[in-house]
């Protein structure tokens, strides 16, 4: 990454998760190696060694930290989280606390994970999925009672109240543009991503470990509505196939309709990002010049960070003027890997 050991230690001292995957550090006094973002107490600089990856640290005689689990792929959701996604998608019904405990998952643990990574509790996430099921049923011509049953509400009156609180109108007055955003979790070579699409286009592609994902998802739900569904949408399946082909090095250009609500300025920046060819890069200053705003470099960087459709809208192709990577909300190490995949580094 072109960083010296003092810069790497600074990342460890501030527990910078954006460097997870870029290197590991080992502590001589404990014989343990960790991710840069490990929450354990920061060791003294003279006790720290740096390694490119976990295998190098193990070869030097260090063992993996049980707290930050550096042997696991960075950005990959735990197996129990994957299990929850699979079970909800398979049954279409909300999971009860008893069912979760039977599967070995404490409800409080699930709530914490979803609050941290999705910006809502697991209960709120499941509630949003039920609203999505009801909207799809209503759009297909179902009665209010049948929509309540499809969404697994215990009573029609409870469904009406929940629907009106969430969407601001009764289910019998469903607007023509009411929609549910379909979500899918994909595992890629650079970590798990959350992919979202609705009838109008792909609207979300973000890495699950990104700190700003909860805010991005909240902004999306504010614009497009709070109803979510898991999987089962033709565009979502098509997008998932293209994303996997991209990470396999088999796809250079995405062919997908996109839905990216934003300001006029953001729309201009995102449109220009899509014009950067595969394997090429632009500086932030060049990007600002391309949209006719040469003095708006910082504003361009801000619009980049608010891009909700990573990789497909390739904000990773924008670098610093000196050729350095610059920032990347999805982690700097991931930006470097994406550029390496495209042959731009």
C-alpha cells in the first residue's frame, strides 16, 4: 500500500477498520496477531510487528486473535447472519425469539448486528420485510385482508395501523408508485455486499462492513419507501449475476438500469463516473473539470462518498492528484484491489 510502519501503527492506534484486509499486526508480548481495527487495547509500538496477511503472521509463529478473528475473510457476514437471511427468505415468515434461540442465535445479538450494519434492529428489519410483502400483494390485486395474511400479520386491524404508520396512508389507498426494494446478500472476493433493486432499476450495492451503509440504506428507504423484500426479482437476479462476473474478471461493463435518487449535482457526478472506462482512473480535480465545475473538487469527493451503487457506479476509479488512492468509504485496501482487478494499478 506504500505506507511505512509508522503509518500502519497509526491505523492500529485509531482502530481503523478501513485497513482491515490490507495488513495484520502481531504483538510480541502476547504472540497474537490482529486486524488493524481490533477493539483490544492498543499495544506499545516497540511490541508490534506488521505482516501482509494472516498466513505470514502464522508462519512467524503468531496465533489469531479470538476477538477480531483475522483468519476470517474481511467484510464477510458471520455464518449465523447468513443463516438468518436464508431462513427468512425460505419461509417468508418473521422469526420468533424461540426460533432464533433454537438456531443458536440470541435475539439481542441479532439486534445488535443489524443495528450496526443495517441501521435498524432485527425486529425492525423483519417488519420492513412484512410491509414489502403486503405492498407486493396489494399491487397484485389482493384485498387488504389477503395482503395482511400474505405479510403474516395476526389481524387486519393491526396490519392497517402498521401500514399507515410506516407509509402515511391506508393500504386501501396504495399509491401507484408504491414499491418494495428487493435485497440480496452476495459473497464476493472482497467481502459480502448488499444488493438492492426495484422495478425501475438497481438502487443499492454496498459492502456490508461499510460504516456508512446504515445511513445509505436509511436515505434510500426515505426516498423509495420503507418496505423491503428478500430476493425473487428478475432484475436483482440479473444484477447479481453481473456483479459475480465482474469480480471473476469476466465483465468489464455493466448493462443494468439504475435508480439513484440524488441532487442535480450528485447526478452529474455519478453520470460522469460511469463514463470512466474500465481499467482507467481520473483524479478528483479532473472529474470536477469534466462536469464543468473545476473548483468543486471537495464537493465532487462528497458526491463520490454518497454513491449508493458501488462498483456499478465506479467511484473507486477516482484517485488523488498525485496518483495515490485517496479516500474510499468502502475501505482503501478494497479500492486498491478493485483497481488491481481492472488492471489500473
